[in-house]
C-alpha cells in the first residue's frame, strides 16, 4: 500500500464550533474567579477541540484507505467502507451531541460581566405590556388538565426535534444534512453566546415558579418536564428563548424540504412558544426575542452557509 498524506478537510460547521469553543475558553480564562468550576470547563473545552480535530483526521484517514486501491483484501473492502459510513455520520452529526454541554457550560459563565441576575429588568417589560406576569398568571388562569398536558407535550417536542430531525434528513435527504446541522448549530451558538454573558433565569427567577416547574402532578409530559427541571442544575439561558428559536429554525428547514412535515413542526412550534411562558420557564419578552432570533438567525445562517459552500467548491 502506497504512502498517502492525510489532508483534513474543515467544513463550515467545524469552524463555527471551534470558534464557539475558543470564545468559551477566552471567557472562562477572563472570568476565572466568577465561573463555577472553571478548570473543569476549561479542560472540557480543550478536550472537545482535540476530539473534533481527531474525529476529522480519523474520518479522512478512513476515507483515503477505504479506496479500492488501498484496500486489497475482501475483509478490508467490506469493513472499511462500513466504518467510514459510521464516521461520516458522526462527523456530520457531532455538534448535536455537544448542545447539552454547551448550554450547561454557558449558564455557569454568565456572571462574568454582570454580577446580578437581570430578570427584574425583563419582568418590568412584561409588566409594562400586560400589567401582570404571564409566566405566573397563564398557568393559573388556564389550569385545565388537558390544556396543561398538551402544552407540556409541545414544550417536550423540542428535544426529539433537535435529535431526530438531523437523523431524518440523514435517512431521507442526506445531501441536505450539512445544511441542516450547520444552520441548527449556528443559531444555537448565537443563543449560547448571549447566554454566556447575559444572566437571565426566566420565570423560574420567582421562587414559587421555580417550585411549580418541579411539580409532577398532572399527565405524562408534565411529569417528564418536572423530572428534567428537577435534575438539571442550570440557571440562566432564558433570553432569548432557544426553545422557540431552534424549534422555528427546525420547522423552516423541514418546510424547505418536506412541506407536510414543516407544517406539522410549525404548528407544534406555535404551541411550544405559548408553553415557554405558560409553563413558567420564560418571560414573555424571552419568547418574542426567541422568534426574532430564530427568523434572523435562520437567514444569517443560510447566507453564511451558502458563502462557505461557494468557497469550498
């Protein structure tokens, strides 16, 4: 077998993910004394960077040596292409596997620039619009079991949408997977960037709402969300609502390629937007800017993706 140099190919999603990691490393270093467990997160981000670079190199290694001329044996011809297919999926999908950690880590760095929670400012905005706090009132005024369960279901749909839609594209429209993961990640990174320096908890800033978010009385989806918010230690990451921004982005991506699926996800996103406030997780203004972030983020991500795609040709 001839010696072949391995050239690592960086895509747009790699650059944006690495840039976000670089931002977090700088932020943690700058605000070391104000970050919870700074060494843990600093090492974690360095490990993620090293892992991404290793994944890219290993993928290119198998891409090269899965070629027929480099794979003489029958066993090799069978195994290497299969391994390559698995690596190519992981190589395209890996940002999705990092979203949860990125969110949690962004929520522990948000006191670097502001020492206090900014929720009172956002509460005043909601008061000025409604004369009351929707994040406290809606769940009480419309406490019907089926309304509550349906809205918690809509809110829960956010999670399978993130994990499942890229997989669905991999199966049904593989050529569009790069675009889907790039646009999804790009908008997520916008939200994470804001979360990493803007300390806003959302409706759960009020102790009573915090307790309500952990109560499991009700249906299945109410109990699931109570379990998630009981086990999750994060505070912050409320403005803008990434639930709404990302659900909207995923709906538009689905609508672009699968019209019927897009209509379905848009309908779910509509009720999810209401649920973010009804379920006491967000201020109303968080939801408004979640919509704005989703729409503008989608357009910006598409523009950047097309620009990078042209440069890679």
